[in-house]
């Protein structure tokens, strides 16, 4: 029995040594994968897509979900590889099946748009929900949109608000804007202009053009805030410089009326003319053109020529210095 005990002791020591070696090897392998992934990420963010693809591919083939997701994204956009939605779906699905929330979100987008797969709102909702439940803010926003529009799910505004709130609290600007819209219109939640302003402000400060325009409207019409034409002009101007035709028209109106800015027919004509030219064929385009013509009646031919020159310069410089 003593001999057996010695053998058992030796065997236990050997097993411990083997386990230690295995753990060390696993740690080294894990570190090597992490290093390779970091190298791939650096190459990707440096826009060296060819190098990034070479680094991601072996990791993706080894089953690394982050690499699979990124490789799918590169196929989706055609970065370092020919654009191929079918390959994008393949790699997104491999990563999504491992629970990668970014891949799940992207699969939702793929099904929502019908790219590389038949368009399927219900399947899009399924993937958005899986990612949203993991806290993915983009997926939470998109899931809110599906409920807002009744696509793939029944139209339930309160459910849309729920998902917008979750995404908005994570700083998603689109969700903040849409949550503001819900409060503004009392859709799925009691109407509250002050809360609408709060969410518009958060989105507008992140550069969301629609929030900037709506915030200008809130100040212009004293909804949730005291009427303040200067503040309205500020937000209309920010949205106008991003190319928003409605904001351009409203900014022109402020110069026409001298509200929040000194009255200036040349600048009024400039902004409304830009809106009339750039707006898509719609009622807004006709309205802007009609308004421009009404402003022109207050101007001399020389003033109109100056305003047209200002408009050309403004658009040529992509609204810098306007």
C-alpha cells in the first residue's frame, strides 16, 4: 500500500505539471490571438484595409467572433476585399451565432435592407433583439424604429419609446432625437415639450441635423422653452450648414424678417435660394422657390446678383464661412 501511495503521489505531481503546462500554453495562445487582433484593429483604424484583412482572416477561420464580425463588415463595405453581401452574411452569422452583439446588429441591418438575403423584417427584428438585449445601443435604437413603424412587429409606440430610452441613455444621438419626437408629439408617452427639448438638445449637440432643426423650431415657437429667436437662428444655422433645406428656408425667413438677426435681404435670398436649388423635388422645393421670388421683389437687381454670388460661394465652400 505504501508503494501504491507513492505512485499516486508521483502521478498527482505529474498531472499538476501537465495542467500547468496546458494553462501556460493556453495563456500564450490567448495572448497571441489578442496581440494579432490588436494588430488587425490598428491596421483597420489606420485604413490599411489590405493588411487588416490578412490579419483578421486567419483569426476568423480559427473561430474568433470579433475577427469574424469585422471581416463581415469589411465585405459589407468593400474594404480591402470586393464588396460581397453574401460573404458579409456568412461571417456575420458565424460571429452572431457565438453571441457577438455587433454581428447580430449587422445581420439585422442586412435582413432589414435585403442585402445578400431576402428582405425580412421579422428576421431583422430577431437579430436586433438579440443584440439589444446585450445592451447594443444601435440595435436598441433600430428595434425601437421597428416598433415605431410596425415593421416585423405590431406598431406599439410605448415599446418604441422603451427601446429609444435605453439607447438614448447610452448616448445614441438618433435615439435621443426620436425620443424627443415621441415627447414632442405625445406618441407612446405623455406629451412633454420640456422633455422633448432636453432630448433634442442632447442629440443636437452631437450634430444630429434633425434635432438641430427641431430644437430651432422649439425656440422659434416657444414650445418647452421661452421664445428666443437668436437661439432659434443658432440651431437653424447649424442644421442649414449641414444641408437641411427646411433649416435653410427658416434661416432665410429669419433674415427676411429680422428675427434674431439684423434684417438682410441678401442673406435671406441666399439661404432660401440654396434651399430651392438643393431640396429634393417636393412641396418644400416649390415653397422655397416661391419664397425666394417674394424676397426678390424687395431687392434691386444688383442686390439679387450679390445674393446669387453669395449662394454660389457658400455652396462651393460647403457652407464654410456662410
